[in-house]
C-alpha cells in the first residue's frame, strides 16, 4: 500500500502546475498560510512553500483548518488531469496523435511569471488555459525571458522609470524539458555569424505543456546569453535574433522532444520563421520539392494577426535577414532574393523591407483577425497581397478574442454565479443558454457583491498609493491623506492599458475645468483609477503618462484621480473586479480587439467605450455605453474632438443619471438591469472557451485533416 503523502508533498505537486492559478479556493489557502509573503508583488506559492518545512506547514494548516480544502483541491486536480469526457475528446480527436503547436512571443499566465507585457500575452495565457479546460491537444512554444518585462515606477516629475529583476527558475513551475533520449533538450540555430544555443524548459498549464527556450547557457557568447534576457528589449538586431530563436528554434525544440505537430498556430508574426523550419524538414526527410513542401506546410498553418497599426509589424532589412536566416535559406535551396521575396508584398521591389506579417500570411492558409471590425481593417490593410481579389474576398477572417472566466472572475462573484447558473456552468461557458439564468440574480445580492469588490479595490488602491508615496519619501502628512483617497459611494471609473498614443489615455483630461467640475460634484461625483506602462522607447507614450500623473497632483482632482504604478496581472485583477465602469477610448479603428472590458463585464461592471474592437460587435444599446456612433473622420484632431465631446455627454446624460438614480433601498435598479443584460448577452460570446472552440472548428481540425474551412466572419 502506497504511503500517504504529506500536505507539503501535495502542495508541492499542485504548485508545479499552473492549474492552481485559476482555482480560487487554492489561492485563498496560499493567502491564509502566509499573508505577508502572499501579499507581495509576486504571489508565488512555490516561493512560499520554500519558506516552510513539512512540519511547520502541517502546523500552520492545522491551526487554519486547511487540510480538507487542500485535500479536496488535490483530488480535483488529479481527476482533472486524467478526465476523458472533455469537449475536445469528441470534437478534436484528430489532434490527439499530433497536437497543435501554439507559438507566441509572450505568455501572460500569472504575475509570478513576468514573461508578458500586455494584451497579446494575456490572450495567449488565456488561450492555453481554455485549451486545457476543453481538453484540446495543444502545446505552447515561447521564450523564457530571464529578466521578464520591466517593472515601472515614476520619478518625482511623473516620468516613467524602468527596472528589471532576474527571474529565478527554481521559484517558478519550470523543469528541464527532456528529449526522446531522456536528456535535457538543447537546440541550436545557425546564423552567418555563428550558432546560437538554447535550453528548453517545460511549464505545465493544466493539461497543456508550455515549452520555453532560454539562451542563458554556457554554450553561448556573452551577447547571446542575454538574447532572451528581456521581452521587447534591445535593438532591431536583438529582435530578429529572438524571433529566429522563437520560430526556428521553437520548431527544432518540438522535434527534439519527439513532438510532430499537425498544426502550427502563429499568434502574431513574431514566430513566422517556424514554417520555414517545417518546410526544411519536409524537404530533407520526405524528399519534397520546395514548392510541394511550402504548399503542404502552409495548409497546416494558422496565423492570427493582432495589429491594425502599421508600425506594429516587425520589419527587417536585407542584411539582418541574410545574417540570421541565410543558412536556413541555403538548406531550402533559396537565393537571397527568393528569401526576401517571402517577406515582401512585392517580391520584385528590392527596396522593400522583410515583414514578418507578410511572411506569416504567405506561409499559412488560414488567417484571422481578432474582432469583426479588425477583420475589415486587416483585409483592407493587406489587400495588396492578393491584388487579383476584391477586398471582400481577401482570405482573412476573424475570430474575436475572449477571456478565461475562472482566471478573471472574482471569488465573491463566482458564488453568485454558482447559485443562479446551472451546475457545472463553468465547463459550458461558450453556450448561450447557460448564461440566461443570470437574470435570476436579485438586485440586492448583485449590488452588494459588486460593492464588496469595489471596497476591496479601494483598500488595495490606498495600500499601493501608500507604498508609492513611501518610496518617494513623502511626508507623514501626505501619506495620511491617502486614507481618504476614493469614496466608495462615488462612481469609480477604471482605465488601464498600454500607454500607446492611439489609445488616448488622456482624452478625458482635455478640459481641466470640466473634469474638475465632474470630480467635485457634490451630488454626482466621478473618480478615476489609471494604470499602464509605456514601452521604454516610446517617448510620446511616456509624455501621455506624465500628463495623467500631473493631473493626479492637481489640488482640485487630488484623491479622486489616481495612478497606480507597475500594471501587471495582479493589479489588473483588482481593477477589473472592482470598478463601476471601464473606460476605453482608442482612436477607431486602431483597437484590434481589447479584452480588459470583457473581464470587467464578468464582474458586474459596465463598459463605456468607443465602438471599436470587440465592443463594436458587443454593444446593443442596453448592455453598456458607447462613445461616438462608429463613424470616423479623416482628420485625427477632428475625431479626437468629436470623441471627447461624446465621452463627456455620455457621462453626463447617461452614465451618471443611471448610476445615481436610487430606489428606497438605495439600489440603482436601471443600472443593475443593464449589468444583468451585459453578463447574459456577452458572457458566453466573449470568453476564451468560445474562442478556442472557434479555433478548433474553423482552423485546427480542418488544418490537421487537410480540409477547407472558412474562418467565421460573424
């Protein structure tokens, strides 16, 4: 009879798999075991367990009464990992023998693994989690950034400063990936200037293995050891070397692991070199000609484009491409001009740079944008690749992004969902009928649940502001003022995302007097929380961030408009679960999709957004609020003025009256009705289970079986 495992052993096994990160009960257990450690920036259960001997952990768990909760979680995890009755078991069986390989430059899985910068990475993390929950045979491929993405703080003038921290793999759910020979995998990629080596780590995300390449090994030069140090750091030469390692190196890592994927899914163009490596193996192993190999490989490749802004697509000059991809081109039998032609819209234009997005389009037969409007924009943007077809016939469809419900739903709100939705609703989030029961939630319980989350956010905000103030050596008097920051009774609007100029973070600040009047209104006050990072090289984005910070220092706005530093998954979780309204005002049509507002709607708040990205297909007039009418002006200045006026008018005439209109029980009945409609009509459509099911049905299964399928344009 096997010896019973200790509590420490069970938790060690549980924390070796990121499944724990979307289990509310386990997170509460970790928090209870050691609140000081858990309340730090990293929320890292592996680091927490390293602080406890088995005996000390046993004693702490006994005092807190955690044994049954942890044992229950352990059993659930074991059952989850071997379950055969998943959605994918009956709908994606063709992938069981040869899985999907999902390539992405970043993965936002949890705040303790800072290998993500923003929306693209969070989307990739949610994709893996839903693939796991649905039982889809899929493996992830990415890079392990030794210093991750930067930590942010603002100096005394409100200017963003960046710092980096070294990631310790021993404190993360990572282990060396073992090859067919049982040895740790190390791969190499040849360039004209020498070979670059990488070891491969494995990170388990529920049922999904994620393989991360790491060049910080003795085989490499000092320069190449730092190649995977920072996400989106360094110059253009570092960028192409990272993308060579992600695409070519990632494909070689899969081969060394004995994994032969039936489908390659490129999440954005960073990994577009991967199909070239697959083509090389088909030529060498199967004796195919280049034309035959590219035809068969492209049929099994899917490409998701996320960027409607031209500057967001990576381009490299001929010298960089020759240096880094030249050796592979030799093996493919391609001349330099032929190689460059694969990345050019016009292969004959020798002045055109090599574009990774163009390469991805040419090497895949299924391409999609990430919202309906983004599909329209992408077909127009890339029409020159298919000059013989009308714009409507351009083969770029769309699959709208969604979010992973268990990751982003607050535990308190989960209790309400469990009461009004069907049993095991969380396994059927992509089905419309499952969500209809949300109308049964009483106004009182929904409002009180939301108010509890709002109070938690305000408490969290005050603690963060106090930490920021102490770091900047603020006086005791200033620190004491923070206790009065934000009023739980006042409308609270959140705005948090990357500080790119087209996102217009400072739109609400255009007229100081009008904003000050709204903030200080005794009857219907408004307050704001801002957060977000600017890319280190984006001076315009940093200037916008500074203007927002300067507004928080104005006496008429102080305490009612705040900026929280170092936006990450932890901060995002608090914001989307606690605000009353989520503000999004990009310059249409530059928001490809956006997913932060989808997280907000799950938690009982409403969106106030420009009709762009996902909101353009979500808003029905009764499930949130719209800025503008969806029309755009050719002049950005005129458009910005229009949208600012619409934003102010919508706040004054729709949002504020509805929020502050209360019945005898102090309940905003019309507001609550709109919240219910938002959850019921949008919850099923904008979650990542539905998104992944769309990828399976319209991309993965057809690509694996050589079938044709039109990506939905709905």
